[in-house]
């Protein structure tokens, strides 16, 4: 079997596995739903997730141990991950492959020449990592924005929220995602750009590819050329995925280990997989221009401090930003979330949504609860989101901790917000009509919504017996079932904001009387 | 590396070099990962360990514990009241680093008596300086904007002219603390930074009506040492004032009843809210000082549940007469 056949099989298997894990990322009892399937696995493999969170939190989250295997693989063999494992890479390669019939060999060889702009991805990586390390920080922790362009979170987000939903696969067909148009549109754009330039994303944009290029640039084995037999025919460029110029000078960090050059090299096979260095000469890294370097360092340095000038992690915190149960305090959350939207996908009620720009651009595509869009609020006995999170931005809670049951009685249940009645809209309060759906559906016991009983005189004489709802902040956990069920479907008569959320000590509303 | 370059390593040696490099990098990756392994689990608050925020500056030597001066001139009353207790030298020793906690809550003029009078703050600074204090730091975490409060009340300028320093709190000046035995001051930001090196603490505040607490005097004044969203403590105002009494044991307090704010407190806003009560109290027992202060507001300590509870807890005595307060009359200026 040729090595390229093995590579195609690997790409197919990993891509299939990825799609399968996306389909299985749904809470349910079916065998095809999330029943022990390792739905986070590709995210755990991703070294950029591991390195990014290590930079922001000064800690290695044990769940990300698979990333170490990829780093070691890359140190020894180069960007095997890009060419053999990455599902986004496989998609790019497949899309580019579709165009091969339209183009003459000369055009294909020209399209696969190394381009200096391939250095851009290193500039992107540098900016993102500097922002993650954030030496200029005004606050305790830095901001992890690698998820914007990291291909693994990107493809999870896009396939889970846009592709599967549009295709109506599995339970995804009945779900809504705010802002999915942008997520799906960007995904489609990056995929279709392969029709113009093969592997455009991998070559010019991908920060994970850049990281692996840096890690693997001195791998002891790799593609090389034996000068004595090379006729410089350039056929090795015909199907070269990385635009790395196997015949030399070899751009080591750009090689995706697709191995197509080994197939295409004519009879004498001067291009081989060899102990490096290549006799054709090697360029370990594309040169970032001095201006490019300074610009990306500066961008990374100022991005987070600039973003935080709006006070969104301080006094001006967005009250409408309700994070899933188990989410850590906001600064640490922003230091851990990679925007993969696994929590969004697994939420059984579809209440967890990808944030748009409404909570500041730092929070783009991080999870926020929306109690109108889904099928209910945050379910009392559900802890799926924390167990889907690869980085601990949402802690994997036990049900006991979420509910405040033994041994967590002292800390009480996890509160994600606080409901309040809008007496100007609530039917009993504002219109004198009986209702209290909110009180009936409040899932905590004793109920967080109590009622005040009144006999209100009616216009035509007589009285109407009304129960007017009130919220007890000591019991309300912010689950939003009341908001979801309120019969005022436009602007609800009872609404939840993130006041009193447990994760943020300074958002407390009422005095917590410790037992 | 170019094989045609005679200076280059031979391919075999170059391969060995790279192999060793890669092996070292693999080992370094493993070592780094092991070192960082779950050092800070998500949601781990241990990095901001909660401290015991109690501050005890109560005087160690015995002597009279309370004096009540009557008069019109704040500095003379302060002088007289302190002399009655043995002079400032009884409390402040040469080399002491003194903190004065004023009430600078609002950015309003001194004449409205919603804040510590600048003359009184300045007089206190001068007395401490004269007693040999090496530094006198004046601070408060006021309700309105700190810089505006210190300037518009006149406290800032008066203190600087008298040889004191101002400390305006910023977020970083607070540290999360839990009061042992407290129910409210739990994992709460308490002013910490300016206390570094401080050896004596004086509280100085006017007698004021307070809508929620009944009265705001020397115990309520410690509220200005709290940070964070402290306004939620108004849900249990008596509880928090009692905990403040547990939190802070001052060297002494000065309660200024030259004028008392009888209504519309704690902001006041009109001279009509004030009444001349011609009194200034100095005491090492804030509970006793406040109990006397309540009489200036035509109340007794029984009208103020926090004083009753503080006394019950042994944080001071509400029966101020049991301290045999020394009454002095300050000469008119």
C-alpha cells in the first residue's frame, strides 16, 4: 500500500470519527447519542488548546493530555497532525482535490509554489499567544482568543451549529442557534476558498498549523531530496498540499506530511522520506518581516487591555450574560473558553447559545443562556455542558453540587442568575388576570416564586382573586424555566439576568447567611 | 544546512544532532506539562487566600476611657477632651505610624456636616505629628467618587497642610477577608493596603441621623473600610455594624457633635437638617461614644439595635456613665 493511500484512509477515518462525534454530541438515550462517546476528543488532541490555556491559567488541565501526544508526534515527525488527522485539513484537501480536473498540471504546480504570505499564520499565532500571555494585563488573567481561528474549535462550532442543523442530521434539525449564520458563513467561505488556492486556510491562516510548524521544524525525519538524481522537474509540486517545495529549498515548517511528492516524483525517486536535512537545502521557518513581527506583537499586547476598557469584566459587566451552570468566574472563563461550542451543542434544551458581539467581542462565540430560543430553561437535573467542556471553563459538576445536596449543602445550589417579575407586564400584576405559570413551573423546592393573594375589585363590580408572583432571591437559581414558560412570548413578564450568580462573588445580591 | 557547503555538518552528524534536539524537546515538553499539571484547577480560589481582617489597635495602658468636651471650636474641644484623658502622648508615641479613618462619604461642603469637618481632621493630624508620629495617613472609601469627596469636603487640603498624607482607595487596595465569628464579612474585600506598617488607628466622624441604621456615628464609620458591593449589607445594617465593631478595635475615636444631623441623614444637604449640640466625645470605647452620641440625636442606645448587640457581645459598654466620662468645657475662641 502506498503511503498516500494510508494517509487518505487516516484522513477518512478521522474525518468520519469527527462527524460521528458531532452527531453523538446530543444528550439522549439512543445509542447514537452521547453515551460515553469521547465527544471532546479532537479538542483534547489540539495542542493550541493546551498551550493557550497553559499560557492564560499557568496550569495544564489534565483532560488535555492527548495534546502532549500530538506535540511529541510533531517534534519527531513534523506536521503529521495537519496532513493525516485534522478534520478541517481533510476537508480543505478534499475541496482542493475537486478542482484538479479544471486545471492543467502547470497551473497546479504554480498554485502550489511557496508564497511569502504563508508567514501570516505565524503572525496570527504570535498575536493570539501574546494576548494569552498578556504581559500588559490590567486584570488578573489574560484572554484566550485562539478559538476564533483554531481549526479544531472552528470546525466543531461550524459543523455542530451550522452544518448539521442545516442538513437536519440527528436532533440538530430542530435546533436554533443565534448567530449561526456568521459561524456557518465563515466556515463555508474558508472551505470554498480552496477552489481558488488549495489549502488556503492551512497555508495562510491556521494558527494551529503555525504552532505545529514551529514545533516540528527540526524534526529529525522528513521530506528530502537527493540532489544527484533530481532533475528539478517540479512534479513534486503538482499535488503538494503545504506549498513547501520538496525539491528545495525545502520549507520544513510548511510541509503537511501529505506525502504526495513521494508519489509524483518520477522513476529515480530523488524526493524521499529521509533523515533530514535535505540536500536541496532547508528553510526551517518562513521569515516574518520585522514590520509583521512588531505589528503582531503590538496587536497581541494591546488587544485584551483595549477590549477590557469597556469594563465588561469589571463594574460594567453585562447583566444579560448568563453563563452555563459550573462556569468559572468571568475572567478565568475568558482565560479558558476556546469557543468550541460543545456546551452549546449538548445542551438538551437548546438554551445555551453562542454569544455574538452583544457582550463585547472578547465573548464572541462563548456560551450564554437564552431562555426564549430553546425548548425550556436550564434543566434542574442536567450537568451536560460542564462534562462537554474540554478546558474547564465550565467545571464538570456533579448533580449533587449543582443541586446543593450532600456534601454541598453549605455552598447551596449553583445559581446562574436571578429572575425578577416585571410588574408592568406580568398578567396578574399589570392586567388583573390570573396566571402564575411561572410559579407552577418553578422547579426548585420549596419554590423560588411565591404568590401574594389579593382580591382585586373588578371594573364591573365584584372582585377577582389574584395570585401575584414574587421571586425569593435566596431560592432562585436563575434556571429560566419561568421566563421560558411566561405566556407573554414577546417580552416576558418574568426575566432572568445574571445578578446573584454563584460563580461571581461580587455579583451577589442578597446576603448569604452561612449555616 | 546545505550539503554543498563544506562548512556544514555531515548529514549523519546533523541527523544525530537533530535527534538529540528532538529527544530533549520531548523531555522538556513532558517536564513542563508535569510541572504545570493541574496547578490551578478551574474555579480554584486558593490563589486569593482569604485573610483574617481584624485590626486591634486598642491602647495597652490604662487610664480614663472617655471624655466629653463642650464648646464651639472643634480644635479646642479636641484639645480639651484629649488632655482630660492624659494628652495625646498617652495614645501616640514618637515614631508611630498613624491612620485616621475620617468620614468623607459625600462630595459635599464641610458646612453641611455630612462628613468629618476638615478643621477637626487637621487638628488631629497636627496633634499626632506633635506627639512624634512619623506619618499620619488619612483615608476612607467613600460613597461618592473618592477624589471628589476629599477635595470638596476640604478634608484633602486641610490634611495635607497639617502634614498628613491621603490614601485614596483603588480596587487593588482591598483584600478578601473573613471575620472569624462573622456571618456577613465572609470572603469580602476589606481595605488592606494602607494598613501596612500602621501602629495606631483613630476614627473621627460627625453625629448623624441615618435612615436605615437610625444613627451613623463612630461604629458605622468603619463601613468605609469595606469594599466591593457593600451596599447589600443594608439588608442587615445592624448585623454589619456589629461585625464592624468586631473587626476594628481603634486606639481611640473622636465623635463630633459640635453640630448633629438630626434628619435627612446620612447625606443631609441643608443647614436646616443640623442642630448645634456643642459636644465632642473622645473615647477608647466606640460603643460608649456612640451611646452618648445617640443622646444628641434625642435617642438612647436602646433605639439603636446595633449598640445593644455590640454591648451584649462585650465589644464595649453602652452604659457610658460607667466609664466615668470626664466632662470638660473648652474655652471659646
